[in-house]
C-alpha cells in the first residue's frame, strides 16, 4: 500500500480553513484574564525610579509586576539562549523594547491601558547600535576559534586570480503569521501552558527549572503552530512572565505579543559583515578560500552565526580559513532564523564565487563543477550522499542557462536589462532522537502520537503517509496527534530534522505494532495462524497471515477481536545513531532571472528554479511548498528585508508589516522546483533528509549575481534597493 511520496493533500487542511484548528491564543479557559507587557523606551541606561500607581488605579487591573517587585525565580540549568536574559530588564536596560514589566487585568484593553501608565525614570546612555562603529571591540568565543587547513599563503601564490570582497547582510526578523502567544494556568503546584512553540518538551523542562517544580508537574500544549522559522525554537521571556502572573493572580493568564512587540520580544537573524577571499588557478581549481565574519550579539549573550561551516565543506579546496567574531550591540539577542549560518554564509560565498568566475572568464556553473567534491574537507569525511553536480547540470538545462550572456549589461528585453544568476545551496541533514506511539483500535482506525510539531510544513500529512504505508492501512484510517508533552517525546521542530527523525520513529512504531499483532494472533486460540511460529507469520496490508500460504490469515481488527483486545499499541524510537564516519547534508542549486530598470532602479525577479538533492521525498506536494516558501523568502533577503534601528534610541523603526518589507504576490515570479531522485538510508532509516531550510540558502546570492549579469554593477550591501543601483 504505497503512500509515501504521493502528493497527498493536507490532512489538516479542512481544520485550518474552517477555523477548527486551535492555536495557542485561541484556547478558552474559565476566569481567564489578560496581560500586557511594559517595554523599555530607551536603548541603554539605568532605571532610577518606578511609578506604577496610575496603572494600579485603573478599574479591572489585578496586578502590576516589574523588576522591582517580581518574585525571584530559578535559573534553568541548561538554558536556551533566550533565558540568559532576565525576565524583566532593570535596573539596567540593555535594548529598546526590553520587557520591564507586565500588567494583568480583567480585559485586554484595561491591561494595555495600564501598561501605558507605568512610568520609569531613566538615566539614559547612548546605545551601541551600528556594528561598524565597534569593530575594534570584536571578540572570538573560546569554544569557536578560527579554523584553518592548509597554507593560505601558498594558496594565494598559486592563484591566477583572487577576489577579496566584503558583504553586508542586515538584521532580519522572522514575522510568522501567528504572533507569539502563551496561556498559563496553575492548579496547585501543577502548571499547564498553551504556547506557540516549536518544542514543547524543551519548554516544559525550562519552565520546571524556572519555577523549581518537578518536570511531571508541567504540561505544555501546542497542537498547531502558525509558523516559527526559528523564532519559537527557544522559550522566550514572555512564557515564564505569563506563568508568573498566573501564579500571582490565581487565575489563567493570556499574553499575546503584538506585531511591534515581536521585533524585540524574541530574537532575529544577526547582522553580519563577511569578508571573503577566494582564488583559483586559470583552469578554475580553487587554491584559497578565506571567510572571516563579524556578527552582532547582545550585551549579555554570545550568539555566533556559523558562517564558516558552508565555506569549509562546500567545494574542493586545500587552503581554507573561516572565523566568526562577535560585537556587542544594544539589541535583543539574535537567534535561529530559517537556515541559520548557511542563509547568511551563502550570500558571501556564492557571490564571491561568481565574482571569481567573472575574473577567470569562466561560466559560474563550470567553476562550481570544477571544484565538485564528494568529501567534506572540513570534517575530512565522505558525504552520505551529495547530488550538487546533478542539481547544477539539471538546472542548467531546465532553466535555459544558454540564453545567459557572459558580458554583463548586454542582454536586453525592451527597456529592461536582463540577467541570469546561480548559486549552490546546502544545509545540514540533521537526525535527532525522537519517539512515537502507534495504536490500532478495534474499528480499524490508527492513532499516531508524538510531541513533535507541525509548523505548517505538512508534518501531520507526512506522518499519516508513513504510518499508512508501513503499517499497511489506508491513509483515511490514520489520525496523528502532536504538540503535547503528555505524548511520547518527539524532536523539536527545527534544524530540518522533524521528518527524518520523527518519521523514522513512526516507521519503527509501525514495525513494532505489526510484531505485536503477530504475537497476539499466534498466541490466541482459535485463529487461523494460532500456534504458528512468529517467524513464519507476516503482517502486511492490514492482515496477519502465514508466510507460506498468504490465504491463511485474518485482518488486523480480527486479531484484536479474537484476542479480546480493544486496542493494541507500540512505541517506536528512531533507532541507532548515524554513522560517525560520514558527513550529512542536503544540496541544491538556485537559479534566478531578473529584469532591471536602471532609470528607476527597479529590480524584478522574473523566473526562479530550485533543484535539490534532499533524500527521499515523503510528499511531493508539501516538499514543493517548502521549497517555494524558501525561494520566496530568498527574494525578501535579496531585495526587501531589513530591520532598521534608530541610531540614537536603538528603537526598531520597521516594527510592523507596513515598514518591514517582505515579498508580496506581485513580487513573486514564475517558480519551478525539481528534486533529484535520492534515498539516503545512511542519513535516516526512512531515507529522508531535511528540506525545511535549504530552500532559502543561496537564493539571495543567485539574485545578486543575476543583477550583476544584467547591469555590470556588483552590490555587496543587502538588500539590493534602488538607491544602491541607480
């Protein structure tokens, strides 16, 4: 019964379009009250006084909590980066928009009114906001020193051409459709939290440590997530703030971040300044690759954007140096954002490779193929699989690359200059411990349970397909439950790991349940396979039967009925760890065609193609959707997205979707997605790799390279806005 790989429609689609899918902010609890955050109005300084008297006089206000009166909480032992921050700023203020307090009231309007009336006296200081002004303060983390292999000077000496350039990628924010939201309710020492989270188990552990209660006393529920992209991958301060408030007022508390609060209520992609040096012999063989990055971090945390990882493994090169240095800035701590590391790294590496191809007079695809490798030079391990060559060559033929002209600025369509660009893509294929339970009911329905998440990526659908095919029942018979800590522990939804990790756990649960049914069928008297050795009995396509004579057998449901069982279940984990002698990545190639109006400085992406080698594709439709999302987001990285800060106050200027620009339908061109057939069972038992993040990697570089091919102007400061082109 084949289900895996089919373009099955979303099994949760009807729930979502009818509004029946319940998101974190939509749960209704008796006697629930509302909370509103009080945030800093300065970017740096110290609070010398607090006045909450006006807020407390508002009818319906139940409590006002600030750093001055908040109860002392525990410090989690294994903290996510977000909780190195105090719940409330004060007396020191480290960034504009830092949480300084919370007001709890019987209505949302009264809570927000109260929050506006809490007054702070500041001794303000000039914030550190422009990273370029503080380069002399850059520091290297002790556990992340520069990585060097080979001899850089020898690489320079052997190069016929060298490119040295710096690429500037600004701060960017996630902006998922669903705001961050938390509802917290206490029952004695038991805490239940409904949270918009990518990892309920991690949230549960952190809350237990924060409030110093047994972990079994905490339940976190999140059946649906309206996008996260990394912003919901760690527990941010508003979650324990809501739980603290609920404890103090003795009622359930709902706290939902407004859109403007999401620009300082959780992290962002760090601003990076990346210096590249790449050189090659006349035939294109790379002789040197140096990638030195500066990235912002907060005044308290030490966030490192791993820009060197891609450069260290992408191409065959003997002489490589990568490093990342940090600069402290008065901003919210950076965090994971779709394809952390590679999304930023690919901008610099793939633009520099393109510049080198121009200097060498080579086609940029040929330069990449000239340096193809099946070995990760950084780890000195072979890849479990690598289809980059196929991605580049298939894409070249399908995209119409032959229409590209080597000489920039010579391809025109009417008043527009036309250009073609390409970039390679990669992202680690992560595989993490995960578990799932599968239960067969007497009516033939199958329930699959795991605390993993569906961020909107299609995990509910994919897991339905895996369970149906491996267990041998129709997809209509399968129902999946996720996002609840009472379920078997599943992997956090991040790092492109969910499908391979939890999907493999479901595969093993199905196998274990079939084994249990065989045992039941052979041990129960009066059945057609009663008394047979279990090794002589199979379970496939909804039946338990004799391996020697398949006509002798009975249905799964008859096994339960005959044995007097209402249900049978089995737990599965995703098996043994990956082989340590291999390197695991997905690969791809991004192609872009742009039209440029030099008079107006307007850049339009006219056509895009992404070709990927990403393991076994579990659902052709959801996989394509994931890549489409990444490609469209790449347009935003290239042309639109930029979180801007006031240099005097450190206030986020672009703190709504009117000012923070993301691609609209009008910006979205014709897009095609292709997958190279690949099944990597070294990577995971199910043969899949992660695809959630690779779609964005390299897209911005391919667009920038296309703009150069169209105009002859090389823009190295992103986004590529009209003022930089005209």
